[in-house]
C-alpha cells in the first residue's frame, strides 16, 4: 500500500491541476459568452447610433447632419464589423476581447460625437465598462480606459465640441473625465479580481469533488479487481480441493478422518467398500468400532501416538467389518496439525491386504504340502533303511523292507517328476509335439494299457464314439491325460464300470468324457479338484499311488493344447470327468500336390529309431505318400540306386555313419541332384556344412508331425515349380550360386553368356533369372532389353554383378520384379533372401489358391528365420483355424 | 509308565510296516495296526492298547476326528494319543499339541529311536520330535 502522505501530495497536485483546468474552462466559457453578448450589443448599438444620428445629430450638428448620419452608418458599421467578425471567428481569445473593448470605447466616442458631446452620452462609457467587466478580465478594462483617455485627451485638443460639447475648454478637463473613469475602473477591476478568485475557488472545490470521486472510483476499481482476483484464487483452490477430495473419495484404500480422540469425521468410498458401513452410519462414532477385540490395546496406543503427533506407518493389523469379518489391513496414521503445531485430527489410511495374505497363505500351504508329500515316502525309506541297518530283523523281513523303501522311492520320483512337469507346463516351457491321430486310436490304446489295473479292481471299461474325428495334439500328453482320468475313475468305481465317450466339443474340439459310477463329488469339493495337492485332505488318492498333482497336470496339459477340462458330478451317482482337444482340420495348403502321382509320392525315410520311423511312416501314409523306410546309411544308399524318391527325410546320426554323407551321394548323381532333403536331427541347424546340396529344411527332434508334413509339401512344390536360370561367365561364381540355390531346393539352369541366357529363357521359362551384367558376347543390358520385348518380360530378375550400378542403369536393368545385388557387398544369406523374396512375390501373385500366407512362410522354409519352431506351430494353428 | 501294547494308525502301509517292526523289535511291545480311523476305534475298544500312535492325514476320518471320537469313547478316553504327522512346521506341530494329544512325533522318524521318543513323550520329557 502507498504511503498516506505521498498519496495526499499526489492527490493535491492532481486537484491543483484539475482545478486549473476547470478554471481555464470556465474562464474560456465566460470569455466566449461575453464575446457573444458584446457582439450582439455592438450590433444593436450600431442601429441605435444610426437612430441617434437621425434624431439627435440634426440638433447637435445642424450644418452637417447628413455627414453625421453617414458617419453613424459607415463608421459605426466599420467599428462594429471587426469585433463581431473576431467574436465569430475567434471567440474567447485575448485579441478578440481587447478588440471588442477598444471598439466599444471607440463607439462610445462616436456616440458622444454624434450627440454633440453631450454629457449624457458619456454614460455610455460607464455602461460599456460595466458590461466589459463581465469578461472578469481587468486588462480589458485597462485597454478600454486607455481608449477613453486617449479620446478625451486628443479630442480635447483637436475637436473639443465632439467630446465636451463646447469649443472652449480648460486643458485639465480630460483629467476630470479620466478620474471618473478610473474611479469606476477601480471597483470594476476589484469586482473582476473577486470574481476570478471565486471562480478559482469554485473550480478548486469542484476539482476536489471530482478528484476525490475519481480516486474513490479508482480505489473501488482496485478493490474490485483485488476481490475478483481473490475470487479466482479461491475458485482455483476450491477446484484443487475438490480434486483432492475426489482423489480421496475415489481411492480404493480406506481414508478415514478422525479427531485426535478417534471420532470419525470423514469416511471415503474406499472405507465404505472395505468396511461395509456407509458414511452416515459411522459419522461421529469412535473409530474403535472398527477394531476387533484383540486389537483394542494396539488402537489405544495408536490414538496416544497420534495425539503426540507421531506417524504410524504401514503397520499390519486387522479390522472388523460391518458383517463381522476380520480383514487384514496395512494401516498408516498421520496427524494433521494447525499453525501452532497442535494436533487437530488424524488421517487414517488402510489398505486391504486380504488378497496378499491369501496369496501368502496359498504359497505357504503349497510348501507345507510339498514338505508333507516329500516326508511321507521318506518316512518309510528312512525307517526301512534304519531297520535293515540295525540288524534287528529277520532276512525275509529285510526283503520286505527293501521293497517298501523301493516303492516309496518310486513314489518320491513320481512326485518330483509330476512337480517338475507341472512347473514346466505352467511356465509354458513344455513343448508339444502335435500330430494328427484318430481319437478312437487314443481311446483303445489307453483302455489296453489300463486293462490290468481295471481287472485288478474288477472294473470294466467300455467306450462309445459319437464322433470319429481325428485329433491334432501331442500323442503322449493326450494319452497321459486320458490315462489319468481313466485310472481315477477305476479307483472310484469299485466293481463297477468306466465308460469313455468321444464326441464333439466346443470350438472344433473333440470331447473325451470319462464316466464312472463312483460316489460322486460334492459341489464344494469340485472346484478344488484341479488344484495342487488340494484333494489330499479328503480324498483317497494317496494310498492308491497318486501324487495329488495328477489332475492339476491334466488341466495344465489340456490348457496348453488350447483345450478345456472339467467335471460334472452328482453325489451318489458318479462323476464325469471330461477334456477337449483340438480336432484335426485339413489345411488347404496341402491341395497343391496331386495325390494320384505315385512317382512323386515316394519318400525315402532314413531314420534309425524304430518308433520314430513308425510314426513318420504312418504320418506319410496318412497323407498318401509312399514311405521307403531305411534304418542305416547303407540301406539308404541301396535305396537311391533302385528308385528316385520325390524327397528324402534324413536323420543325421545313423548307426553306420553320418546321414549327411548321403547328401554327397545325391549330389554326385545327376538324376538325384535335385531331390530335396529334409534333415531331421537332434543337432543344431548351424552345424550343417554350408552349401550342402539340396537340403530344404532342418527340423529339430522331437519333430512335430504337422510341421514335417508342411515341410514336405513345400519342398515338393518348390522342386516341381521353381526353376532358376543363373547367368554368369565366371564358372566358379556360377557354380557356387547354383549350388546355393539348389541348397534351397530350387532347380537350376546355367548359362555362360548372353546368347545362351536368351535361348535358355525361351526354352526353359525359368521362374527367376539371376543375371551377371558383364558378359562376353552381349551384356546384361542387351539381354534385359531383348527379354523385355519377349514373352519372358515379366520374369523376376536378380541382377547379381560386381559393378556398382547407377540409378538409370538399375532402371535399364529391370524385368519383372527386380532386385539388384552387388557381389562384393552381399553374403550368401543376402542372395538367398533376395531369391526367396523374388520367388515369394511370384508365389503371392501367381498362386492365389495358397491362402494361408505361403509367400511369407516361404522365407521361413528356406531357413532364413531363427524362430522356426514357433513359426511353424503358429502356421499349423492358423491352418486348423482356416 | 509301562507299555505293553501299542496301536499304530496310518493309512500308508509302508509306514505302518516300518513302525510295526520298530516298535516290536526295538521297543519289544505288542503292536496293533489300523489303516483308518474307523478301524482304529474298533481296535482300541477291543484290545485297549496302552498308547496310540495316530497319523493325522488319513482319508475318510482323519486323525483329529479319530482323536475326538476316542475321547468320547468311555473306557478308552484316558488312553494317551501321540500324533504322527508329516506336517512339521512349528505352527502345525503346536496346533496338534493343542488338540489334547500328549505329544507329536514328526515324519520321518528314526525307527531305532521311535520307542524311546514315545517313552520320553509319555514321561513328559518332551512333547514333540523333529527330524
């Protein structure tokens, strides 16, 4: 705020300035108004002068009355004209005022003259002075007086009759007249000054009023602005507070405001949710109503600590809900203090940790269960060993005890295996080896395996097929699931019957239902069944050799397959355990190969593992191929002498040598050089020798059947369809490129120069041309030019040259889809990638029937991606869906 | 306290076997065995053993229920019961002790020390074992 004194001084200055301004305005107004009045008066007196000259002059000037009239008209008009003009043109100005005063006095002189210097006419002088005093400017009176004095003085000497009415006058007479004028002036000037002073005083007062009003207005405006600003601030603070309140209100945690004594004064939605009380129910109650009996003392301590201003941070405790349930919470209590640091309230935040506690409890229970399950068989092992060692027992008992220990050890192994299995499945690390198989095959296989157990328990197993669809799943895992369910059913159906029903499930899945006529399961137990060790407390699993993890594993396995598992049961009427596995759906990708052509269906299968060979053979037969199974390298060598297979499936580790040796044999034989090879191996793909013949794909063992079949179809299609013309004059380069392309399963035609390239293109219609630019006879540019004019104009082209090509050269060297590679800068992978892409675009454009995105998978097939297995799995899945 | 006859109740035949041999050979006691709570009740009423070694986790009627039924049975309600359990965490053992049994023997146990442990529990030297 400004200093008061300074403020007053400033105000005084302002008032002074304002007063001067107001005074000047008033004075100007007076001048202008008086100017108007004077000019009107002068016009009137001009007419009066004319009338006087008509009436009085003939008496006063009998000889020259006509002259007097003329003088009244013209001289009077002249005297009047100047001031009237000035009053019109320049009203209020000093000059105007003085001209008016002088003119008025000159007119007085004229009037006196017209009346022949009559004393009465002199009164006009006094009247005029009085009227001029209306200007309230004494200087005007001085000018006027000077004119009167001059007139009397000069007139008294030159023409006394005109002034005094006689020819004979005393020389001092003008002084007498002047004295009276000065006498009148004295009072008039005094009056002028007084009036000016009054005017100034009035102006000052007015100014004071105005300035005060202005300053009050300013003050009011200032205060209003301040008020508005503070209102805005308040609104902002209010909004902020609202937001905070909203945060508090919407918090999931309980936030409770309390007095230091514990009376609840605020209650948010979180608290409402957590405790079940509405705000109305708890407001102004003591917060101890939320505290269970065994925590009352603790709460009292909290309250005391709060009063002392201490913070209670993240303490685990319990609280009582409205419905009487005790909930575990994490509590934080912070005191709220006023300016003087007095505790005025407590903000109590509580986080419901029920879920965390439950999770902790589950983990703890799981460990407890695992410990229990490990200790139980260890008890008999440890016991048996201890007894045998002690020598206190008979030899026959000793044998019994060894058996006991062995049995328990086996159980321990099963348990650990189950646990690891479960962990593996649950963490998604268990690989599934999906194949296509008949659901009936699975059922009969499991029934066959379970027959022994069933007859021991005097249970009969029957099955019913309401759908005969094939399954696409992991055979071993499917067997495991069904076996587990059937074995459970046998255990719970003493001397009864177990029935397996196969039918259609949801989402193109096949449902296997295992129905027993056992005691059934209560609803409350049903949801526990598929948990880990859950059934141990109340079930009969353990004495029958189970680990308590069987159903949990089944669930995990089925879910890993994208299937479902469940149970339906009525107590006293038996249970139905069911699971669903994906049905096998023919992929449209396989439509390309003609099944009738037996020559193209022979596949040489070189695999020493009997079981795997059987599985592959079955798989191949299922797809109408003719498998030619060999167990050894020697057998395989013999086989390729007898017949040309469409494809070779090759294991690397064979009893009599490395399977890759067979590839060498194939390369040596012109008839066999183009036969594609699928290597199925436990070895890593990277271990293969580079450029090795016609290896199309490396599949890792254990190999997914569907992946194998996909690879076979692709390889056959490739071998049949994709022919590449390699044009290079350098023999070694050409051969290396051709070998690399053959390794991709492509067939190659080689040309040494441009002429040969053109003729071979016409003859062979290759799917792709790999072209060098520098050729001995006609160079690459001319070859492209020629081909562009021929039927081969749309053939994909890979320009593979040592030269760095300019953009215009690149444009010239363009056929169908074209890529340019510089030999020095590109690796084998770059070359293969480019070829795959060019052929891929060919496939995409020309083979629309291939709906499941073969153009992309083409690249995968050529081993250019690392995540082979996953891609293929995904592909199989999409194949099924399609 | 002198023991002549002891009853072992456990659903696991292997453990039963080990315990039987241990108690008969090392402890030189007459050993009765039962594979369930129900069977145990029958045996107790019929043969009146001096002490009962009772497994907790058993299918059907579990150990604690069997114990409660035994206490309701007139004539045998004073027979000391020792729980035999593979639940060995402190709070679990404590829980079983609080049920009213004279003691808890945890699995696995040393068959050569089992009779001594039982005697120590019965004589109030210890309330539980741990191995």
